[in-house]
C-alpha cells in the first residue's frame, strides 16, 4: 500500500465549493462599454472571420441545447471550431439532467472536463448561473426564459453594420411578443445615448416589469428612453428600425385560446412599413410569414433579417472569445484550487 500521506491529503474530498459565476448571462451584468465592445468586435469578425489567432486553441466547449435551435446552435458550434476549440454537443435527453441529476452535480462534472459551456434550456437563467458556480466554468446563455443576450449583441452589431458605428439618437419600434429577444434588445438599446425605443406588445404579453425597470434605469444614465406600450394604436412613425419576432416563444404556451386575435394588430405588413418610410426591418427568426410579418416585408428590400442571421456567427465568436478566451478561462477544476 502507498503510504505517502501528503499525496493522499492532496486528493480533494467532498463536493467542490462554489466559485463566483463567469460567462454571459444577462446584458444587465455587463457595462455599456463591454456591450459596445462586443458588438464592435462582432462587426469586425463579420467583415473578416479570420481576424483572430484562434484564442480557444486547445479548449473543449460543451454546447447544450435542450430546445430547438437553428441559428444559435450552429453559430456557437461553428464559432467554437473557428476559434480553435473542440465542441462537445448535447441535445435534449442526452444528459442525466433529463433523468433527474442535479444542476450542481452536472456543473461539477462539466467543470472537471470542459473549459466552458454554451447552453439553451429556455428555462430559468438562475440554472445557468448555478452551472457556472458549481462547475467553476464560464457559461454562455444561449437563450433562457428571461433573456437572449447573444441575440441582443447580434442585433446591436447588425444595427452598427447597417447604420454605422454612431447609433446616437436611434429610434426603434418593436412590435409583437415581449419575449427573451425583446428583453436583451431593450438592455442593448438602453446603452445607446439618446436612443428612443418603443416596445409595443398585446396586453399581458409585454416586457416584464423588472426588465423594464432595469432597462429604464440603464437608459436614464445614457439619455435613452425605453417606452412600453400595450396598444398598437398611435405607434411612432418616425423610426429608423422596425423589429419583430415570432409570436410563439420557445418553451411557452398561451393559456388564452383567442391569443392570436390579440396579436393581430401587432403584425408588420407593407402598409405598416409604408407608414414608416426608410425604416429597416429586423427579425431574429424563425419567421412565421402571415403572423408577425408578411413575406413581402421579410424578404423585401428593407429587411436586413438575413444579414442579421449571418451575424449570429460573428457575434457568437465575439462572445466566446470574450467569455472563454485565455484571459478568462479559469482552467478545468481539479479540486486543488477551490478558493
Ligand atoms: N434567433 C433565435 O435564437 N431564434 C430562436 C428563438 C426566437 C424567440 N426569441 C423564441 O424564444 O422563440
């Protein structure tokens, strides 16, 4: 028997203690400067996808999507590969999480093997924070109930690409469901000096109070305004951008059987756009043509939705570089440096 007591004592025992969370959870956690820098970097990487020196070389990144995803999953997987990492992908039902293993236990195991995790659960954001704290690893929120921060960064980057770096005084009108995408967009816009953003959603389907309050405080510091409306009447016509998303948000259902009737007035068609000359159309996709937007608008000359979709890749690269790059990567958990 090996009786080297010092060696035995070095082997960690018991559950590892928690560490401070790292990664991207909500744009509200980031300074306006960091949000701006990430959007700027997304544009740079969109223009030149090779403008990096593989900062994730040697890293292994978990990509966990328990809900459907076309753009975000592809973007983060390809971004990880382009930045030099090896992605390990998990779909719904792949992890013991689906058989009842605790979030913390999952985090601890991930932390011993992965350098970071990108996760879409469309569940509570708090779960992603717990994964990071228990696993000592950076976690990127690829869409939780409350917010879709990487979409907000992509949208800000798309606005910079289309309208220039100086977005001061931007006027944006959002119509539809006050979902995770709208929440991230409100927080992103709140950092633009002089921005006037109106979020018009049917009664009962608007942005939640806590989000409006957080975005409003951020906006006030930057001379911006985040205005929540629950009527489609008298919406601003002098706007630079119209933004809409599909009405059936991932992981949600509407108890009201007549919900579609309540949304009808909040759809974007040619007439809506004609009353807003010069406005661009953004849409996070997937689209349901005929519901929130007509095909003629989505595929027409004022839509930048397809450029916006392609910028999911460069914004995912910017996020991974920032959240998992060598300067942030804590290294896998060995138990030796639990403090
Ligand atoms: N761009 C995306 O990530 N699209 C998928 C999600 C769209 C929308 N926010 C939803 O929750 O269903």
